[in-house]
């Protein structure tokens, strides 16, 4: 039970699946709030460059 008793955590892993993504969401929000985070300081890559990298990665699979 949580310290305050709410929100009630589900009792089985199947019904608790919604909580599994919370750590990743927290990390993404922390990084977005941090000044100087490298990903936010650089401009987005061109779609064609990303696409070329994905094609290359697919060949390595």
C-alpha cells in the first residue's frame, strides 16, 4: 500500500502494466527540463538522413 493509501496499486502484474512506463516518462520529463541537455540544443536531423540510418540498421539485424 502507498503511504497515503492512494492511488491503489493493482495487485497483479497484468493489471499493473500502466505503471511500467512511469520511470521512462519521468526521465524524459527530467531531461526536457534540464538546461543544456544535448538533444535539445541540436537541430533536428533531416528525415532523409534518419531514413538512411534506419535502412543501414535494418541490414545489421
